[in-house]
């Protein structure tokens, strides 16, 4: 009889511990957005952000914008527009958040790969919609790939930006 009470108490304690753990770590299973501050502009698909006071280079995941300073071609069409747009969006933003994709950490140059949300909107999607970027560098399944591919198809069909 005493043994059954002890087992019941242990089971209840374990249940309470699991409940506490699940509640305290509930955010782990939701979209994890890290608030950052504007650092400085680089180009259409790369920017610097201040993360915990440290200047970090972030490459916008899953897109490619035309270059503004290509080593052999010079400035590519829409490179300046893409760069200017990205810079204006992040400079003027009231809220910048990064979302890290579990299937992408950093690129071969050591830049952090992330989804960039500016005032609640996915910056990559806006760049693709405007024809300033194409969907690229898909090495795995990424969270917003389908959203970007749909935006790219619409930009192509409308002959916007790089798709003219």
C-alpha cells in the first residue's frame, strides 16, 4: 500500500515537471524571430545587423539580386535598384527580425543565412515581387521557398524588373 502511494506521488511529480518544462519551452516550437538593429547596407541580398551589440553580416536566404560591383561585368541591370531598395527598407524599418531556417546556417563566406522580416514583411518576398531578385541557392527545403517561387512566377508573368 505504501509503495503504491509512493509510485503515485512520483508519477504526479514527473507529470508536473513535464508540464512546467513544456510551458517554459513552448516558444521553441513556434517561429523563432530574433529582433535586431540596422547596422549598415551592403547590397541587395546582404546587410549588416547588430545582434547583441555585435556587427553581423547576414545573407538573405534563398534569393540572389544583381550585383552592383561585379568583378568582370560591372554593374548588372537592377543591381542598384535592388541594393537601394534593401538599404531603404532596413534603414527606415521600425522593426527588423531575423528568422533562422533549420536547414541553413551560414554560407561559404561565413555570412549568417536568414529570413529577414522588415516591419512584419518578408524582405526576400518583396525583392522577388518587385523583380529585384530571383529565387536561388536552394540547397535544401527552406520554409518560405514556395512563397518566393510563387512571387517569382508572378513577376516573370508581369515582366517586372529583371524579368523584362
